[in-house]
């Protein structure tokens, strides 16, 4: 019989406790205090779709969507591409995901009642009819919502479902003839050439951790919500030089998330967006993505 989680891994009660916990982490990094929240952007709001391989990915890579929602008034919709491989966990994972998205202010949908099955790179060859159905399903979502921004893992993200979602979304964008920006994300393997680094304040980092803690079944076996700030701190170390240039002065802030943004036109990838550091003291402007 599995033992219950250690009290060390028990989430504190409420956002204020999470924020105080993240503040202590930032203090260890000797990061400067957060600047006041920037004024909201006046650009026309867009719509962002997050194509999440599993419930919890919406939190782990959620910095850019969260800031766009808060600072530019964007609508953010999480698409739960799969609900995991364990049948008995799918409905509990959906309920946990609903709670996490509510905390983040994200809409949440699933393309099928149980999520899509066998979303892996090899499925196209092994089960071509199933794969074509998956592509059509995602293409229909793209045609319905016409998002200005889509998020998915990068092609080498180190997990078969993450890699499958990357492949699936690329083919769906081509099928739908979509014009948008794609933001590739990382977690199980880092990207060699990220081009955007999006800082999160202590408060926004705490919100992401609090939302991640809603995924009770997953953090009971692996308390990765407590390690998320360390991952975001290391992204500052890497991104500061990969994006600003080797030997550049690295930003002093504590937490950030790395992405690779590219522009797509009528279902074809055109080019990467210009490198950008996005400090929390400057409001994210949707025109950076749509212009």
C-alpha cells in the first residue's frame, strides 16, 4: 500500500502562503524586488490556444499565456489533447485540470471525452486512420477559434506524447491553413535556440505553482510543483545568454520561461520572431505577436 505524501510536499493553504514561499526562493537568488505591475496594453486582445500533452502542462509552460491574459486582455484556452494513459485517472485528472485553469483564468476544453489516444510520433505510420482523425479534430479547433497564438512542445521535448503533440499540431496547422504565431515550449528536454524569455514576477510564479498543485494525483507521486521555481530560475541562467548573446549581462530577475516563437502563414512556417526579453515590469503587448 503506497504511503501518503510527506508533510514536506503538502501544499500550503491559499495563494498568500504560496507567494511567501516563492518570495523566500527569490531571496535566496538575491533577485531584486519586483517592480510595480505595468499598465495594461491597449492593443486589441487576441486568443491563445495551449495544446497540452497532459494535464499540468498548462501550468508548467503557462508564463506567456498568463501574462497575455492579465496584461493584454487575451483569452486563453487550454486544449487537453490527452488526459494521460491511465483510464482510471482520466476523469480525476480532468477535474484537477479544471481547478488549475480556473485559478489561472484559462478556458479549458478537451477534443474528445477521454482525450485523444496514442498521440505519439510513430502513430502516423502504425495507425494512419487514427492519426488522420486526430489531425482533422485539431484542425477543426483551429478553424473554429482562429487563434493568434498557439503553444505546443518543441519537436524534441523528450516525452513521446509531447513530441506527438508537436507533430500533430504542425500537421493540423497545415490542414487548416492557419495563420498565427507558434510558441514552442520545453520541459523534458531543453531547446537549443529559444528566442523569447518571459519573466514572471513572484506573484505570477506563485500563481503558476498554486495551479500546478491542483494536480493532486501527479504531485503525490512526484512533487514537481515544488521544483518549478528552480526550473524557472535556471531558465534565466540559460536564456539570458542564449537570447541576449554569449557574454551578455544576464537579467537579475529570479524567474522566467523560455519559448521559441515562429510565424506561420496559411499553414506554413515562415520565420522565427526576433529575439526578445520580456521583463515583468513591461506589459506584454499583443502587437509584438500579431504585427
